[in-house]
């Protein structure tokens, strides 16, 4: 339950950040929009990939394990990998925003930019 809540909050935060950044500079809103889309993707991967498999396997016992159980595991692992990849995309997009020059922002010695800027 914690993971789903964190992903939903991450989606809401990315949408809010998109709105805030859009007021400053339209081009800069691409990164938080990408992060929001990726966070939505993590939720969809869970909802349509992991959740159905979880619902099926909850009642399995060693005696009732189907012969094709490895197909269910592969489906679950694929959905989980997609979700993890999308979360990494969201994180990278927000890092790109953090390191980009946003309108009106000035780097100070306390908040240095990337080397060469």
C-alpha cells in the first residue's frame, strides 16, 4: 500500500510542478510533464500487470499451483520492470529540470549548477 500511495503522490506532485513551471517558462514544463506521464505509467503497469497476477496467486498453495505458474511470474516481473523503468524516467526528468536554467533562477555558491555553467 505504501508504494501505490507514494506513486500517486509522485504523480500529483509532478502535475503540480508542471503547472508551477508552466507559469514561469513553457519550455521548462516538458520535464515535469514527462515525469507525470511516467508516474501515471507506473500506476497503470501495476493496475494492469501486477494487480491481476497478485489477485490470482493469493489463493495458490503448493497443491494448487498451476503448471504454467512461471508465465504468471514472467507477467508480474515484466510489469514490475516496466514500472521501475518508468520511475527511473520520472526521476531523470525531474533531475533534468533541477539542473536546467529555469526563468529567473540564478545559481548561487550554495546551489551550484553542473560543471561548465
